[in-house]
């Protein structure tokens, strides 16, 4: 059985995962109308779907542990970005925010000696390590590219192979 404090923290994490899906969906929609970055667009759409799955996983866990998972209202995400570089910088910043929130959930679970929740959240901790590393890598590549259009073309091709590798490792 979840404590009220743990339930509240997990419901907040549900909200954050839903926001993540919403943010990446907005990024995908914006990217879709930018010329020549179809794979970046697909990456953002896939990322949005993945974050929704993370939210659903949390909802099921809370309900299975005797709590009540709530479906949150969501704030409007940013709809446009000055550049792809800015969109990926926002992605990294958001992933760091998600990691901090998961760490807060872990702190509560440890305080309460809620070993089932600790075990469950370990997956999210590992997932965030991957997400942050991926976001940092993409930001580093965009930094190297600068304003080079041929570099952006290669980045778009590269993101396709990265997306396929991620899908393969999660299958």
C-alpha cells in the first residue's frame, strides 16, 4: 500500500511524464513544418509516444499498489523554437528536470522504506541516465555543426540511426 506522500509524489511524476509527452509532441509538430528534417520530426514523435508509455506505467503502478493515479491537466508547451539547436537544448533541460523529479520520488521511497516503489523506480532512474546521455550527445553534435546546412543534413540522417538503435535496445 502506498503512503499518501508517496502517492502524491508519484502522481506528480505522472504529470511530469504527461508534460514530457506533450512537450515532445509540440516539438514534433514544429519540426514537421521545418524543411529537410524528417528524421528529427520522427524522433520527436517517437519520444512523445515513449513518454506517454512512461506515464501509463506509473498510473498502473499507483493503482495496483492501492493508490489512486490522477490524470493531470497540462500546461501549454512551447510551440515554436528559433532553431533545431534550441529545441534540443530544451529537450536536454527537460530531461534533467524529469531526472530530478524521479530522484525526489526515490528519496521519499527510501525514507519510507517502500522497497516495492524503490524497485519500480529503478527502471526510471536507468531510463533517465540514457535519456540525458542521448540529449547531451545530440546537443554536442549540434554544437559541432553550428550553422552548417550540410551538417544538419547529416545530423538528420544520424538521428535516424540513433532512433533505430534505441528501438532495438528496448525491444
